[in-house]
């Protein structure tokens, strides 16, 4: 088949599956060279195209989205892996701005009890715009530790902790600039956030959680939670005596793997199932179920906070990487949401987990047209919100409480192979091959 250089000229029946159920080729592009490219290349019936060739599915980088999305015509069947203004949730300052606005809206409409369901992010100020407000809060709570983060960077870049106002005054005076804009006349945007000084520790070490949420639509909101995820554990025992030790306070793998005593074979991750079992053994099933329900609440309310500002597009989906920190009281805190969670593996086991995650993402996006739209589970993904909460089969609720309980199984057994076999074998409309 010849392909033009303008996406969208091919009829939608030329890809996926036609009305008679015959398989068709899906042409894809990928802007990354890591696990997602491996998964796309291994998917049956999918063929990679290069440069300006025509495509049906594009796993793009953020840069392409910013420069080219508005100039690209997308036909009905075409899909892309970002919403155009995904940054409303994934830039640290905008995430907090939208959460604060949503909390105020809930307080006006439903009262303080419902609004308290949004008290899951630390006290945060956008810098330098809210510098003077931050100073007032800083002076009200002397001795607290704060953390400064650039709003649009990842992997621990540009982050520092401080106890003294002089440190942030020096930052403001010196004009901390992005690496790309060293000669620019403006200070790079940061957030100043109250540091959670009492994190839950594993063997004396700090950790946070990486959880994956897939959104296939914002209008109506349709969101899926993946059963697998992992805890990223610091390589250094935690202490407040030294706030300059990045290996102690920052759990990012990009930071930890540079530690002098880092063991690449051992790594610094626990799978979510291992963490859930560990917590259950220490605190009991009821306590841990409450914890995971509170995390469900974080995922849902954060998405609802941006539902009205995200530009919905039927061609778009988003695989978010949520970073959650637990404190000593087993309260979960939302640290940030990533639009491009790393798919570069840190070990063979991590590679296999990410392959399963990305393959199931493609199963939910369903370029092949195999789903009915009524599924509550696809592989390792559980549908947790479909224009309203999707409850577990054994849960009956008539009203929403301040914590939303939904159809999620984070950290539970991920028997995705059996589930996919039941779901797709044989495929809908596919002729049996048993004869």
C-alpha cells in the first residue's frame, strides 16, 4: 500500500479490522527509543513508519505535541498519546492551582466535609509569583523544611531542600534559570512546597510510589488504574540531620543509580504487590485497604480537578505516572503527576513490567476494534471512573463520601494473561482456528 506524506489520507477501513472482521495493518510512529518502541514493534499487525509517512497511531514526544499537533489533521481512527494541554495536571504549579480551585468549588457546592477529600497535597506556592505569600507562611511555621522544585523538570533535576529563608532569597536574587535559558531575563518557575518530614520508612529508608493511570477521555471522564506499579526506595538511610544529601531525600531512580554504593542488580524498587503484602503484614488488611482507597481518591479527584480545563479530543489518550508519598501515619500525599513517565527499564524485571503496562495500554486504546466498550477490566487495567465511579462487583454504594471507593485493585494479583485470554480468544468477529 502506498502512503502519502500527510497523515489521514487513508480510509479508516484500511487499518484495524473491517466490517467482515478481517485484520488490517496498523501503521505507527514512535518518537521514543525505549520499551514502548519494543512493544509497538512486537504487536501483531502493527508496522512502523518513518519520517513524514502516513500513520494511524503515534506515540510522540511532548516537543512534537507542542510544535505540530495543531497543524496536523487527524482522521477518525487515528490516535495519539497526549492531550494537547496535558500540562494542566503535569506541571507542578498548574496541578496545585487546579487542585486548590477544585477544593474551593467543592467547599462552596458540597461543604467542608467533601472538600476535605482534597487535602492530599502539601502546602505549595508558585515561585516567584507567590514569593511574598510564601514568606508569610514560612515565618508562621519557623523551623520547617521546605523543598524547591522546577515546575517542568523531572528526574530530580534542580531540586533542593532548605530550612533558612536566606536560601530561597538567594535563589530569587540570583535568578535561577533553566539550563536552556541561561541568558534569559526571567527566573525559572519553581514551586516551594512544605517538605513531608515524617515519611514512612522501609528498613530506615524513604520511598515513594509510582502508579499508572490511563485516561482515554475527559468528556466524559473515563479513567483506568493499572494493578502493577512500584515503590522507589532510597539507597541511603533517612535522617533530617542532612538536608543536602540527594540520595537520602530524592527517590528518583535517575538520582539513586548515581549513588556510589548503588547495586544495579539489586536495584531500588519493590513491586506494588510486594509493598502491599509488606504493609498488610505490619498493619493489617483493614488499614491497608483504607490506605489504597485513599489513593484511589487522589487519582479520581485530581482528574476531576482538571476535567473542565483539559481540551478533550477523541484522538487522544494519556498514560500518567503518579508519584505518591506515604507518611508515618499511612496518609498518602500527591507529590506530582508525570505526562511522560519513564519507560526506560532499570532491570530485566522492570522491563517486563513496563512491557505489560504498555501492551495493556494499547489493548485499552483498542486500535484493533476488539472491545465492546462495556469492559471493566482489560489486562492489568481496571476501569475506575466512567462518567462516575465504577464500583467493585462486591461493593454497593448509593452516595459518594469524602473518599471515593472505586473498582481498583492496585497491588492485587495481576493475572492479565488469563484475563486477556478470556477477553480476546477468540477475538470478536474472528473466525475460529480450531478447525
